[in-house]
């Protein structure tokens, strides 16, 4: 008899029991979320859609939606604030303020997202891996990177018209920058309840860059414009490479202080790469530290995509607005590229404007592929890397502006 009681107790505490005893309530939502997590894992593994981050995001979603799994508790972070008493485990209950919770693994790891640690560490690694030479060689690329951020602010207006609050609109609009860490940091500051949907939208569209951008690029340019061959970039001295990250940090941080964490870490990573005296730090920033940050960020962001937060019409609105923001960013970059084409009398290929979004280096590769298809002797990769790097800086600046205005 004792054995049967034990078996019965185990079954009633299982996830299967909790799903099917309340199937019409929350059970079916849990099953849907588990299926979505499985779909994202399939896309990441089989289709290679941003696998480095989509795999941990999808698995984090899977774990967080297992009934009574206890890995993540939304109530600890309700209202956009950290309830340190609940995180302590029993302080809230002892004071009679709330039911005691036993904090799970992701509750502690999520502090790195909430406090803005993981995105900044990832930017450190990105800076250490990125060559700013093409941008330094052609400073006008900064204009293309800035133009590609126009989609962010147009989408912000659209989000407000659709009923999202100002903070939610800002968090959604930053998807147009096509920069995952920036989108996550902005969402965690402005609209943490939308973090899961925004992160999934941002990384999904980044993975779809080769499919989203070419039709827009071809629609807005002529065959003659796409076939333009650009002059070789001038060599960049080591002194320029060292001064650039320091100068950018000072200018951006003094003008928009809220952009300092992202810009500062990005430029620190690049300075370590270019100065040539801290090879061990560069290796750590681009390898171990970067990988650990990506794993922790992905798991905890995925954990925020629970049924209540994800399965609603607002999520569909976020996905729609995200692709609009991304498309507008691509289009605005190409349109400014066409202006440069006219001003320089055909010496600038307008396609490089599409690389002004922050998807490094994927957007630059797409530009090179489209240009090479029109003219086999056309190699635009290094020319497109300038706007691409400028897009990283631009998205961080845009995030700083939104946080300053709305935070």
C-alpha cells in the first residue's frame, strides 16, 4: 500500500498531471509553449538560424515552461523590479507580504540580464573580434549606419499607434537595429515583460537577413547601381586604429551618457584588439567570456517566454513590428546609399547602405553576394563592413537615446 501511495504522490506532482488536470486552463498553453520551444530548436539546429543564441534561448524556454520545474519565477521580477526578499527565498513570507518561493537557477542567472551585465560583456567580445578599419578608412559610412536606424524611430511611432505604451514601443522598435544584445538590454530596461518575445523576434530576423534584405535592395536600386565597382579602401594606420575607439567612446558617452555601457565595452574590446599588448585579454574576451555570456543570456531570456507572457496578440504585434522595423532600416540605408551614388557621380554602390543594420558581418556578406551576382568582378564585402560596424555603433546610440527619453 505504501508503494502505491508513493507512486500516486509522484504522479500528482509530475508535470504531466499538472498539464492534463487543468488542460482547458493553462495546460494547453504549456503544451503550445513546449511545441514552440521545440520548433525553435529545430530551426536553430537543422536550419542553422542563429544557433549560438537560439539554441540556449529555445532550451531556456523549454525548461521554464515545464510545470513546477522551479527554474524561473516571474513574480521575483514583477513590475520591472527585483524583489530581493523573494529572491532570498523566505524573507517575503516571513514578513507576511508574499508566499515564499524557492529561487531557481535562472532566477539568479537572470540578474545578469536585469542588471545589464551579459549584453555588455557580449559587446566586449564583438569589439575584440571586429575590424573597424573599413569605417575609419571611409568615415562617410557613419552616415549609412545612422540612416539604417531610422526604422527604429518610425516603428516606435507605429507601436504607439497600435496601443503599446511609450516604453513598450521603444523596446519593440530597437529590433530594427538588428542587434540582439542591444535589443535585450533595451527591453530589460524599458519593458522586461516583453523581453522573451522581443529577443526571439530580434534573433529570428537576424537569422533571416539573407531572405529579408535582398528583395528590398533590388526593389530600391537599378541593375546599373548594383553593378557599381568601388575603389579600394585606403590603408589605415595603427595609430588611427588605437585613437578611434578612444575618441568614439568620449564623444558618444559625453553626448549620450546612457549609451556608455554598450559603447564603452564595444570600444574597449576593439582597443584591446588593436593595441597589440593584451593578447591574453583579447583571447578571453572573444572565447571563454563571450561564450559563457551567450549561454547565460540565451537561457535566461528564453526563460522569460512563459505562456502568459508569450501567448497573446501583443506578441504577434511585436513580431509584425519587428520585421517592419528591420525592413525600414534596410530601406533607409539603401536610400541614403542612392543619395551618395548621385553625389559621388556613381562611385558609391548604394547596396552598401543595407549593411547599416547591426547584423555583423551577415548583412555585409549579403550585400557582397547581391553585388557580385550583378557583376562577377564586384567585391563589396570590405566596403559594406564600414556601414555594418557603423550600424553597431548606431544601434547602441539609438538604444541610449530611447532609454534616456523613456526610462
